[in-house]
């Protein structure tokens, strides 16, 4: 319980400092403690500023372990523990691909397989290539080039979406793994007060 309360206290201090420095703060995710208000198991926020120096200075001041020394514990008054630690980590925002039709190159070719003379003489198969990455897919299921072009584009968008979802899942995994990397010592900031 006290850990969740300290996360709430540190979260409030981070928001206050960010706003004082003129940073724009957005809340991405908050996992609240299910019994006590103002207590959080985890919080993920976004910070932005036109001044990269302000962002760098803020990250430099907050990245690492924050120590909170409690002077009064209303949750367990007779408990001897006074020191609580919270980990603060910074991550670059994941940039999702914005697909533009001008970034897709189409190539036609002859299809293989059954289909008679149409397959042998007409280039109905279409390869769609996403130029920025070189990712390519082929569609030859239809007998018509226009239909294959649409199918190839759809396949390419599905493939790009799958890649983006994998990147997002990996970033979420890295963020979550930082919960286990808390170092109890050498804090970057220390606060004192009542829980």
C-alpha cells in the first residue's frame, strides 16, 4: 500500500515540476490502487516541449531512483519502515508509420499457375513495395490487374500494421520490465513527508 502511495506522491511532484518548467504533460496510462485514492501501481506520462533543452534537463533531474522518507505512516502507524523507493524511467515515443500511397511502388508481372492464356500472356500479378523499408508483397489471386493491385496494397498495409504492433508490444514489454530494475540506493532525488 505504502509503495502505491509513494508512487502517487512522486507522480504529483513530477507533474508540478514539469508544469513549472513549461513542459506539456499528457497521461498515457495510470494503474490505480484498487482501495486507496491517490495511490498508483504505475503511471506512464508523455512530456513535450518546443525547447529540447528543457526536456533534457528534466530527464536528467528525474531519471533513476527517487527516495521518499516517510515522517508519518497513517496506513501502518507502528511499522518501522521509513524509506520507500520509486523508479522513474524515460523512453522515446514510438513513431508509427504513416503510409502514403506515394510511398508504395507497384510492379506488374506474369502470374504463375492455372488460368490459361490470360496467365501466360498478360501481366496480371502485382507486387506492392513499401519504398521506405523495401517490404514487398505479391498478389496474383485475381485475373484482373486492378483487383490484384488493390489486394497487394491491402496485404502490404496488413503486413505494415503487424510490424507496428510487434514494435509496440516490444516497447510495452521494455517499459514493463523496468518495474523490475529498481535500484534502492543512490537516488537522484530524495523527499520527506507524511504518507
